[in-house]
């Protein structure tokens, strides 16, 4: 249940997997009679720099990405001028977008729009 899995499930189902796990750990008799009903698709996109990149020169367009339908949050993890190192693994992401959509096709279109809106220059 690490990372943002609980947040993503809660966005579309209203259920917290962590809360359920805590109740079970406390000995509660948790009855789940059927799968959760999800109202759409939750997604998380983290943009990573190329392994060959050493510095972020420019990262623009995220304010516009924030206005796209279904986008819940945009987290900027690196600023212009920051040194980059591929060994930072997933902790070194440039930005993260979390959102929801009614269908997978809509999610894919949103991802494509984000890629078109965001400008990244690396050195």
C-alpha cells in the first residue's frame, strides 16, 4: 500500500485501503461483500529525466496542465537549474500529475495534452 496507491483508490472509490488494513490489524471484523465500485479511472504520471541529463534548464507549462479537466494535483519536484542524477531513481522525478477521468481513453488524451503543454529542456 506504499506510494500513492491508497490516494488513487480513494479518488475513484471513496475507500481507503490503508484504513481497512488498520482496522484488520486492530482485529476488526471487516466484511467486504463485493468489489469496490469505482467512478472512473485514477492516474498518476511522473515525468523522469533522461539518464544522460545532468541539469534541468527549463520546466514550463505545468500551470496550464493544472487547468486540464480531471487534474487533481501537480507536484513540481525539480526547478530550473537543479542538478539531475539518474541514480535518484523515482525520487528524482521532474513533476507528478494525479487526476481522474471517466474512461481510459480520456486519461490517455489528458496525458498527451500534458506532454504537449509541458516544455522540458535538459543539459
